C-alpha cells in the first residue's frame, strides 16, 4: 500500500517514503523533494502523494481538428446525428420495445457499410437467422455488414479488438453480460458496467459504438440514466404503436444540436425517411371542423405543422375527464385555468379531450395558443378558418408571448398553402409574402376577435 509517500521526484514523478540524493526510478540527481500530498482524505481512499504525469495544456485559440464524420446518406438520420457519425464516439438509441430500433439500426448499418465503414452488428436478442431474415425483408442481405449473436461482453470486446471495425452496433445493452459483475443481465450494475466498458473501448480504439437501450414504462432508459451520462449522444426513437410515423429525437449530442428530429415512416420494407413531415401530418385533415387547429411548430431546426384536435362535451361524471395525447397534461390544465379566469370561458362540468394528430408529441410552449384555440373552438362549436395556422405562448396573466423562429414557421405555413397566421404581437414583426397576419396581445382579445365569445 502506498503510505506516507511524502517525497517525489520532480523529473519522473516517482514517490518515495524518504529523501535521497538520486531518484531510484529515473536516476536523476537532486530531484527529490518533500511534497504535500496530492489530495487529503482518509488514508487508502485518497490519491495520497503519488504523482501522475503532467497533462499537456493548450489555449482556447489553437484549432483542434474536427473529428471526422461519416454520413449515412439518409438526410433524416444525418441531421439528427449533427451531420454524420463521429469517429470514436458512443451513442445510445432508446425506445419502447417493438418501436423499430433494430430495424433502424440494421438499415443504418447497411448505409454506413456502403459508405466505406467496417460495420459489425451484434445482437444479444435475436439469432443470426432472425437478423438475416429481417435483412432480406429490408432488401439489405447483400450489404457488407458483419453479424454476430452474442451477449458475453468479454468475447465481444475480444472480437472487436481483433476485427477493428469503424462501427459496432450493440443490440441491446440490456442483454449484455460482463462476467466480472455479480448480477443478472439487465440489472443496473450490469448495464452500467457494460456501457462503460464499451464506451471506453470505443474511445481508445477509435471505433464508434451504437448501443440500443430499451426504455422502461416511466420513460427512463433502464439501468437508470447513468448510461446517458457516459455516452456522447442520446437518441430516442418514438412513435405511437398504431401510427406509421416514427421520430428519432436527439436529447443529448456532444457533436451537434440537441432536440433535432428525424421523421420516418414504418413501411412493409422497413423505415422510409419523410422529407416533408408537415405535409404528411396534415394529409389526414378533413374539412374545417370545430376543435381542429393547425399549429405551426418548430422541432429542432425545422418547422413542422401539425393538427391539434380538441373535443369538449358535457360530462356525465361528477369529476369531468381531462385526457391528453401528445401534449403535457399539466400545461393543458394551466391553459384551461387561464381561459377560465382571464377570458371567462369556464370548463366546469365539461369533459375535455386533446389530441395531437399523427402520433406526434409536442413539448414546446409555443403550442399554447393553438391549444387554447382548439379548446375554445370545440367549446363554442365554431371552426377556425381552414387556411389559418396558430402559434404563441400564453402566460398566466393571459398575455401572449412571442416565440422563437416566427419567420420559419410562417414560411412553412405559406409553403403549404395557408393564407392566414394568428400569432402574438412582437416588436419586430416578420412578414411573409402571401400570408396575412393577425396579431393578438392577450388571450382575452384573441378569444373575442376569433370567436366573438364574451
Ligand atoms: P423492431 O426493429 O424489431 O423493434 P425494436 O428493435 O425496437 O424492438 O421492429 C419491430 C416492428 O417493426 C415489428 O412490429 C414489425 C415492424 N416492421 C415493419 O413494419 N416493417 C419492416 O420492414 C420491419 C423489419 C419491421
Ligand atoms: Mg430489437
């Protein structure tokens, strides 16, 4: 045990118990001096006096080379990755079981392989035959992707060290089993140590690793969030089971913007990218109906229009129902409270249902005004003009706040044939040709102007 090593060599850093004229380690003379311990703390638990190597320091100005990236050639995927897959990085792709993670990654593997990367796909869940069957269904059986069905982490790392791939895909991290950890695969400690081993291996060997993680009911990647902290990029693959749309969302990205999304459609032949999601999300919209409002939203860097639907009906229950799909329930309660107390539009004794069409999940507060419009429209049984989009944030006082990227939202609306936009008043009003703007400063004014209600 390293105890009381209070002398160290200034040349090589070796630590000694007592002073001497020559360093035993590097043979230099007169380099040993008494030094304070590196850290203080209980003996045996702190770093003590032993010195490590000095790290070379640099300034902020020196340009380090950007890490090399490889594009998949699938726009929706590359954008979410921040412009391609970065060498020596670790990614986590989370999602509900059955949402299409294995399908997405097999397709991505084939793309990267075609673009010159050496790719190994390791499945801990399916046999080689099952993966090959999926590959045939996707028309990818001729892709130069190497395949293995294995869960033993030691064997996997040995193989990766020998093969030296550019990209390894681990499907899934919950099935991995490190033989030095004394618990079952899928347990927190197994997941944590497998992810740590794979991540450090990837960094050391210049390999990119993509790990699949199943999400628990509560939405956290099982084996708690420790894995999210270890990796460079965390992507979530989301979607509603009954819908064919799938959204790949970056929630953390050290090499690109977070909150960027890619939209895909699950077809009989795997995932197809959706280049114009607004058109797709609005394609199922019928003639103008009460309770239906088109929201001009922003997801990451791209504008996206979608339909918000509300239904308000007299409740047979003593406690009326409030049901939300695709939006935040707490936020809905807040907007109903503002409508009630600032605009005199009560919802007592009424059931309220809110739905974002197409299985989309919206989280930006910019949807407040569209939600309020849908609620009032449903309650008053008055449809909004069909060619109008709505966006804006509502504050508790009932005032409307402008939102980011108004101009992009308006341009997208204009591109899709809308002629009117209803938005909050703001200092520098954007203008888009062919689009009439209607401004409102507060919610009460908006309700009165649009619906003529109280
Ligand atoms: P999968 O990738 O196995 O999901 P995960 O790995 O996230 O558990 O995908 C499962 C679903 O995708 C399954 O219900 C079938 C469907 N699917 C298609 O609709 N088309 C296809 O071409 C493929 C391969 C799967
Ligand atoms: Mg799978």
